[in-house]
């Protein structure tokens, strides 16, 4: 145990090596979890394609089992999509956590608790998304396989997502997601429970930044993995590139324009 305030007799290069190993282990763990989530999605997508080819894609009235399975699908999809975008924040947490331990004898906190808090928040979102998908299917606003929005709903989702890209709430949440060090310094809490709460709070800001974009999965198809990957890359770009706010503004314009064009087509082809 190193007395508080007393630095161990180790060179800066030594500490850099220790911190480098910590980040490498953390990154490897995240990569494994994300890879498993994508493998599951690939398998599920293949199964759904086979069912569609056999004419079995149409969904009857949903049961509790259907809701549970759909919630699981959304939860694993959120792991595959959102965990990569949270990697910079999780790596920063691991770095600060390690430095506090070796430099100030602070108790070690498992980085997994921070990650768990983040994923719990997206798990709660998955429950809401599955219930929303169920309600939309019952209202006949989705395709027969309950994966794609009807033209009217799709147009509305595109316009709503575009407008949200310009909202103050979007920019407030995006600003917190883009500054891992600033977020952790302002939100740091001691102990395992504190790490869990920090993960939940980061997840809340991330959700505030991205929740409408998740609704766009109904445009390309909930299990369209190309669409899933495209949204993942976009969310990561918003968080990482210097002009993230400009990207959000430009994307809002594109989404609104796309939505208006889709709305016009829906109106043109609507039965009279």
C-alpha cells in the first residue's frame, strides 16, 4: 500500500507501460464483447432471411415470449452499436482509475462496473424500443415482419430525427459525450457504486444524443446489418471528429430533406 500523496519510486516510462497494459486489456475485453454481439446479430439476420425466403416472416399477434425475444435482440444490438462508441470514455475511465490507485492509493474500481452502468441504461432503452415496436406493429405502422416502418411513419421518423439533430438537448448531450476527461472529472464518484452511477449517467447523455437515431433503424429495417453498421459509424464520427456539431447540423438537413421527399412519395402513392 502506497501512502496517500506519496508517489512510488517508479519512472514515468514505467507508469506509461502500466497504463498502456491497462488500456490494452480493457480494449481487448470491449472488442471481444462487441465481436460476440455482432456474431449473434449475423446469425439472427441469417435466420430471419431464411424465414423470409420460406414465407414465414409475417408476425401474428405478439405474445409475451415475442416481446422478451425482441427486447433481447434490441439489447444485443445496442451492445454491438453503442459499446464501440463508448470505448474512448471507458478507456479514459480505466486510465484515471489506475492513476488514482498507483499515485494516491485510492481503492481499485473495476472498469466493468462503469461499463455495466452504461449497458444497463441501454438495456432499459431496449425494453422501451421493443414495446414501441410491438405497439407500432399492432397499429399496422410496420411491415408484416415488424422490422420496417410504413412510408408515412418512415417519413415522420426521418423529419423528427433531422429536427432533433438541431436541438439544444442534442448539442448538450453531444458535448458531454465528446469530452471523456471533462465528463469524468466533473462526475467522478468513489467506490463501485459510484462507478456504476457514472456509467449510468454517461449512458443517459449518450441516449440523449442518439435515441432518435436509433428510431431510424425502422427505415432500413431493424435487422438490416448494413444500416446498423452505418448508424454506428455515424454516432462514432459525431463523438470523435472535431467538427462533430457541424456534422450533426448537416445530417439534420439531409434527414429533413430525405423525410420531405419520402413524405411526398407517400402522398403520391397513397390510395385515393
